[in-house]
């Protein structure tokens, strides 16, 4: 979703410890901004599937353990994403706006297995992106259209999770992500965009990833998260686990300059999002130090 190369931004936590910080006016997000934001994400997904299907044939899918029906369904998913691009492009032109163009991407996919794993993550983020943006849409017609796309993205996500022997519906509620959080997750895939795209009113936080040693993650387990940028801070840090009912906070311990350890709270399963923040009561741009990271939680501690 990146419209230009953006340096990761580590925000000061000063306002988090002031009793009554001055409230800064947030930039007004219009329906056009949200449509451009959605189109940027759809361009990424559209290109991802077109590129993957150009690189991997039915034979490659069969060798990876997937049958022809699955292969044809992935082609249908690709068609859906192309159709979403077309729909949003038309909607923006109808508003006399110049739709953002496709960017140049690097997905890091090397085989069918990594293609399907990445597709599943992208679809999950897509669901959370539309869910998070819904509250900011003013025009009810666009809200309905966004909801229609969201439900299809959710079907994609469930299908891809099931194909990897993961629960297709691991939680009762999906987690909403705001524009900056989605932008942070999408940015690593985007290498450059046409200058004509301009900039959206979003920013990226420093990256955060689950450490490779943290595998088969379960509730109450201690996990390690790697920071893209070191945090030089003597302040308390917290892990904010995102949910539709609000974040759940767990203490976060800085290990060295670029690693965080924290505990997985109860109530989270499947594709989950966690940020590192300097506040344990709210998640705001002023207090976010890094993230979100995507954490796949497989079940409860002690379960098979």
C-alpha cells in the first residue's frame, strides 16, 4: 500500500506520560482517501495472485500437494481481486479522483507453499483493513460496497487457512486494524510506486516480527518479537493485542536493543496482531513504538 518510499517512524512516547497532553487535530480522512487506500491494497493483492499464477502451474500445485480444484479456486480468488481493482477504480473516477496505480512489489515467494502462506496472511490483513476502515466511511453506498468486499476477502481467508490445515474460523470476531497499522504491514512488500500516486494520509511504524524461534505459539506462552529498529528506552513497554472489543495489554520486556519478550494473553487465536506501545490503557499513534506483528496462535497452552 506504499505510495512512496517511507522511512519507518519511531514516535516519541512523551505524550503518553503527560497527564493532560494537548490534543492534536487528526487529519480528516475522506471517503476518497479510504477508496484510494482500499485500491492500493487491492492492487497489491491483485498483483500478488497474477504473479504467483504466472510463476506456478497446475503441476507445481500438484507437486506441493494441492489438487486441480484448489488450483482453479486460486484462479477464482485472483479474478476476485482483479474485479475489486476494477470496481474501486471506477468508483474513484466517478468521484472525479485519479485512482492510484499499481506499484512495484517484492513478495519473497519462492514456491507454492510460501505463495499460499503469504496469500493467507494478505487475505487476513485485508479482512482487518476493511473492518477497521468501515467506521470512517461516510457514504452508506460505499460502506455497503466495502462490506461486500470484506465478506469475500473473509471467504478467501477461510479457504486458504483450511488448505494449510489451520482453523478457517479461529475466533468469534475478526480484529480491526486502522490505516496506519495496515500500512505498516503492507509496506515491506512495496518497493516503489508511480510519483503520480501522491501520498495517502497514512504512515508506517517500525516493523515488528515474530522471532523464528517462537513456533507453535499458544495461549500463555512467552514469545520473542524482533524489532526493525532498536528501542533505547527506560520506560515501561507493553504488548497491545488487537481485538474488536479493544486491546489487551501484557507486559513487554526489552531484551537487548532489538528484541521484545511478552506473553500471549487468553482469548486470541489464529491470525492475531500485536503492537509494542508505551501505554497500557490505549493504542494511539503517539505511544506506538513498533508493529503490528502478525502472530499465528494455534491454541491454548498444553493443548495438542
